[in-house]
């Protein structure tokens, strides 16, 4: 089971990252790894096919439009709990501490440490338990990302659902149920956080 979860998390990390030639080259590897497990490949099929068949510049422009320019599908987990508030600095520090506690060198590459692909890759390649704990702690964020992707008919929705399915407990039925479960929405107080680079650099020492 842990092997399937690791494969799911790593494939999700890559599929939710900024598309480049390196990512396109990983598609056969992802297909082969997911094929080890019944039904594991299905949630990834549409995105993997797009990576293979679509012009790279089109994929990149689409990724920037959907994941970087707006907040509808923000992939930073603490955005959904803390927004751009003063408290978020403490939360981001907790993510960094979790990486340090793993005993491995994790290079964030200038990215905020709560970036979902980074957390997923950390869980898959460095510390599965610590990574799953982070994902479960921010399960409502995952669910809200998923519903946002579903609302805009983006194929990444099924990938985020696969991540949720690998965590304890069933997914809430709708966004209202998520909000009731978590008791929050994205705060709006701005403290001028630095903008982030849309590309995920690979974790080091994994």
C-alpha cells in the first residue's frame, strides 16, 4: 500500500507542476509506475495525454493562467487557511520545520514550502508519514482545490481526488461541507508576501 501511495503522490506532484521538457520526458515513467496498480492510472490519464499531445508553450500558458495568475486553484495549502495574513508566516515556518525534521536536505528552489507539488514530492521521496500528516492537516485545502478544479472542468481535479483518496476519511460532498468541516475561508488581510516562481524545482537529497 505504501508503494502505491508513494507512486500516486509523486505522479501527482509532477502532474501539478509547471510543464517543461523534463516533465514531458517523465510521462513514460509515470505511466509505467501507475500501471503497477489496478485503476491507479485512471485519474492521471487526461493530464498525461495532454502532456504528450499538446504543444509545450500551450501547456505552459494554460498552467500560468489556471494556477498562477488567480487564486481559484491556488496550490499553496496555507492560502486556503490563512490567506495573505501575518499568521501565514508561522504556518510556512511549520512546513519548513517538518522538512528539517526529516533529516534530509530539501531544496525549496525559491518556492513557498506549502506548495502542493513540493509537499507531495516530499511525502513520496523523503518521509511518507510526515508528508501524509501535512496533507491530512490541510485536507480541507485539498478538497477546496479539487472543487475549484471541478468547477472549471480541469482534468487535474481527478488527480487531487486521488491524493485525497490516499488519506484517511471520505471526501466531503461539496464545498459547503468542506467549509463547515474546517470552519474557515481564505482570509484577505495582505502583508505583502513575495510573489512565487510558478515552477517547482526538484527536491534535493530525496
